[in-house]
C-alpha cells in the first residue's frame, strides 16, 4: 500500500522534511536534487534514521518518472530503500 503526504516545500526546512519522513517511516520523493540528497547523507552520517530519498529532477517528464518509480518500488524489497539516496532517471 502506498500512502502519499504532500507538504509545501517553502514551509519546511530540508532537515524537518527528512525528520518527518523518518518519523512516519516514508521514503521521500523530492524535486530538490540540489540540497536534499546532501542533507540526507548528513542525516545518515549522524546516525539518524533515514528511510530513503528518491530525487526526481523537475525537468523529467511525468510518464517516465512514474515508470521509473513503478520499476524501482516494484523491484524493491520491504525496507530495501532505507539509508539510500537514488536519482531518477534510472
């Protein structure tokens, strides 16, 4: 079962978004390909929980992004994305 929660990026700092994803045990999908991966790596190096980040560039078309996400999620075991930072396109 996939559940989605959308937040306005300008109301939360990257650290807060990653912490919220960790509290709710959710992989984070983000268009922030510049800073979010860096903060995710910092969180991992600090020994904090990080359920995973998938960075999708805003320039990527929706259909290929969805196809890559279906491939990625469908081919992943439960918990396999924990402590990972992945970039689309695959």
